[in-house]
């Protein structure tokens, strides 16, 4: 390789590093800002409540993502593109999503077993494909004269084999489409049960039942598939997609819990997806089984300007 080729490669690496690091800072800033702005709700709805499965999941998901993003940002050379760390985020957020579906369907066993079967089917594809691609693109130590430059040196990659990475991302998308389909079914039921349909009420149900978060998961995974498709021009940016994927997973799972607990505790000042504040639903009196405690609890009444009725599941 000539000196001109080396200089060209280094300039290209500098350009890639600038874009990846900018997105790393942006995703970390977004999550940090969200933690700060929602901390008062978090204290009231999470920290002051009893220890339950949703509380443990919330804390783990909320603070694992920024702790993962910080070392990735500070030292990507040492911790380069290890997708296994994303497995933890994926498992945490998927448990939250599956528990939400379980609550929506009132612990209906056929739905619960179907969702679990589909999840394990997706995992049986994602895990081996990820291991295969990681071994295929295993980095080697950089030469001494560029050892201090962030990035890595990768041996020649068979890009045709690398395209198998699409299978893992497609599995993610299909899994989230199943979640979305099941949630949309309940969303439509809730809208049809309204005596008077208003945008605010529909928007609240759209957020509360998790439709928005499932749509976001599908979109962010669709972007990820473009970077992990095996293209030599896009593969260097795979870390960029993983930064935003981890940030969104943390945001979606935590805000789903915050929003549902806010409704159930009659709090109205919640900064939610789309800044959906001061929107309320008046719930029909009755009882509903709480999956987190196994006890029957009376649904709360929340003051609202909307003459609407909907169903809610307790996340306390």
C-alpha cells in the first residue's frame, strides 16, 4: 500500500469516526436528558413503590443503556461493536413488551404461549447469526503507527456471508410486528368502545397501549438492517445504528411503564412519547387482575375533559 493510499484510508476513517462519535454523543445526550426531565415522575412512580417485576425491569433498562453508551463513546477501540451487549437491552425491553401484551389480553394462555414461542423462534435465529457475523468480522490490533486512532482493522470479509446478518434484523422486525399486531387489535377495540371519539383520547390510548413504541421498534430495526446488510460502504457505520437502537430500547420500555403507572396513579403531568401531557381517560369502575401482584385491584378514576372510557392494566 502506497503512502497516498494510507493517507486516503486514514482520512476516510476520520470521517467515519466523526459521524459515529457525533451520533454516540447525540444518543447518550438524548437518554440523559430524558432521565433528567422524567426524574420527578420516576421518583413518584418507581422509587416510592414496592418492588415488583416492572420496577426491576424499569431500573435495569433505564440505567443500563447510558452506562453502555458511555464506555462505547470513550473507548470504541477497546469495546468495538460487541453486539452481545445489545442482547441485554433486547431481552429487557422484550420482557416489558410481552408483559404488556399479557396484561392487555388478561393473561390469556393461548396468546402468552404464542408470543413466547415466537420470541424463542426469533432468538434461535438472532443469537447464532450474531455470533457468526461477529466471528466473521473479528477485528485485529491496529498497526503501531495508527494505534491511537479510534477504529479498528478488520481482516478481509466475505461480504456475501456477511449478508446473513439481515436474517437477525428481519427476525427482530417480524417479532415486533407480532407485538404490534396484537396491540393494534386491542387499540381498535378501545377506540370502538368510545362513546365520543376525540383526538386526545385516541392519542392517549395510542401511547398507553404501546402502539407507538412497537412502531418505533420496527422503524429503528429497519434502519439497522441497512447498516448491517453487509455492504462495504455501510458496514463501518454499524455502531451508529446500535447506539440509536440501544437508546430507543431504553426510552420505549421505560416510558411505557411510566405512562401506564401515571394513568393508574391519576398523575397527569407525564412527559411521554410525543410530550403527551395532561391527557387523561376516565375509566369504567371495576376490577382487573394485576399481573405484577396477582391481586384484584380497583381501577382508578382520573379527571378528564374527554367523555371516553377505556381499559387499562395495572403496572404497580
